[in-house]
C-alpha cells in the first residue's frame, strides 16, 4: 500500500521535529503491566459464563460488522495509517510501541484470544487518596481512580468486557473512537444500560490512532464527577515519526470535596476545590523523569466538568502535535509553552528534554494550583493581623489571622495547624530551598544527564552561579542599585 499525501508530508517534515536526534534504543518502561488473563481481584476471565453476559443488540453481528467496515474503508480519517480491515497481527508492547507511562496510574492488562485483544473493566466503588491526608469514596474501575489506561495498536481488534459493580446502572462510551453505532456506549440511545451485576461486551476494530478516553455515558453528571473515566491510547501501526523515549499520559479532572467531607459533590457547577492530574493533587503527583536528549511526549486529556486547562511547562518549548481528531501534519504544527486543553478533548505535545533541572508543569489557571480553597471567607489581604488577633483571641484563644499577606503564608502555616479531618492545606509542600506554594494540577519534570534509571533522582543540584540568590552589598554598589 502506498503512502498518502498526508503521510508523505509527515515524513518530509520530520527534520523539523525529532529526527535531528540520534537514535537510541528504547528505554525500559516502568509501571506497564503487560499481558494478563485475570481481573483485578484474581478472577479468571475464562470462567465467566456466556449466560451472564447481556448481548447489546439483535442484529447479525457478522453482517453488521461487514457493512460497517465497507463504509469505513471509504472514509478518510486524519488518524489512519493502514486500511481498515487490513489483516495485521495484534500489536505488541516494546516491539510495536513504547508503552505509555501513566504517572500515579497503571495500564490495563490484556490477553489475546484468536487474534483479538481482550480486556476487562470493572466499574466499582473505590476509596482513593488524592494526596496525603485527603481520601474520598469515589467510583472508578478495577480498584482505581481513574481507571487503568487501555493501550492498543491501530488495526487491533479489541474486546472489552464491562462488569458493573456500582450501585447504579452505567454504560461506557469510547470517546473519540470511530466504531459501530451500537458500540458507542450511550445508555438508552445505542444500548441498554448495564445494570448492577451485569457484564456487557464491547467489540470493534481500531481504525485510527491517537489519544482518547473512556467514561460513563449514563447519569454523566454524577458518574463522571465521581471518577468513572480513564485513558485510551492507540498507537499507529505504521509510524511516520520516531517513537518518543518517554510517553506520559495525563487525565485532567476537578472535584468538589468540602473540607472534612468524604465524598465529592456531583451537583457543583463552579468553584471546584480539588484539581488533579491522574486523580492526584500536588504533593501527591509523581514527578516526570527524563534523560537529557530524550524525546518526550505529553498526552493531555481533559474530562473536567466545566473548565478548560492551559497546561504550562517550564524550561522547554514544545510542538502541539496531535488532537483527539488526529495528527497535525509537521508543517502545520506550532510551538508553545502552554497548551489549552478544552473540556472533552485531548492535546498531545512533543519536545526534546534538552534543559537539565527541575521544571514545573501545571495548569495556568491560578486557582487550579490550589487544594480545597476557602474562598467563601472575607478577603484578609492588607489587614492588620495583630489588631484582629488582639480583638478575637479573648473570645477564641486558638485564633490566628491568616491570609493578610496572600495565600502563601496560609499554606505554610497550615502545615503546622489543625485542619478538619480528611482535609489538606490549601497549597504546597516543602521544596529544596523553600516551601512550594502550589498544589492541585502541579507536578515536576526532572531532566538529568547520565541517568542509569528513570527512578526519581531527587532534587536537582545546579552548577555554581546558576541559582538566583540574595544580592550582596557589593553587587548593589557595583551596579548602582538602591534597595
């Protein structure tokens, strides 16, 4: 099969992207669970009886699939590198792609049955920790929030069993995936809902590649607000660009958890107070580690309820390379240091980790880098705290005014003060120099020379003379600065 014009453009534009780097062997990936035939509690998937599985639809599946595929073959899709229905073997991790890394998460195991990749998802109640000190009763998959990342290769045929262990009906939508209508997972529209205790089967060929997601499509406001969602990554069968050495995937989400509460409030439409990357808020987020010169990919998926997220990376510039609609041709990509990820969308950016150091990556909505914000109280900035304390402490002996110099003092002082049970301070954690006054959608990219593993290398030790510091009297005098 010959290349299309789009593929030829992709190959021709490679020099503008990653091909300038010397090739190197793909590094060993951590956190990938590989093949598997058991569910998350050790049950053999082969033991599920056919009678326990509800069949969504009554049409002849062979005829339906054949008719659908004939239509798809005539469709031009920007995320396609093979002809739909091509006879290809199931893609293998390590051989056909470098497995995705889901920080603070895992990849869903699969097994291959007669050439089909078989997965098993179990929606169920989960006790989840957002950050040390804050747990909540959520709904997730396979004992996790968010659900495990599903990973496959364009051209694979996948079969996904969904066993509903939630206390309510559900259905699972494969967001952005081109598939037969009856597999789309919209409860009531394209299928019956999955009642508690039922197992449904979804099966379809993957005719595209890119970064996608799966989530409940029944009582979305409740179920998505409680965490019924996960990442779905499809690798190209015939890549037109070099593989990334480090391929990170993130789901962006937001929750409203009142201090002291144990469940998010799904009725909230604004003012979310817990903002997360892969369901973790800083300081609970894992650092991203890369070797200097690595090609790095960030897959960003936004399933927040209401907010778009401008994700900003320090110390590097990147190319916006993909949307959930497909790859952007190399000559149409643009450089950024911040990419807006709209609600219900994905954005994939690529860059070379060429600047050693510890670099912040975070949402640039300033209230999205805070935890459990208390924005209903009075504005105390500029208030004379000593005077207020003198007036209040006779009535409330333990009272201490906070916030008169901004949120930073509230964060650090909050570490040493009592907070409601099952709550965390508004922002922050201790850094190598001072307290880091950020929380929520915040993590750290750690780029190092001469790494022997991708374990967290600790804090960066910068070369002498490359750290901002207190100016000396000699400096001020020399440069004529009056401080």
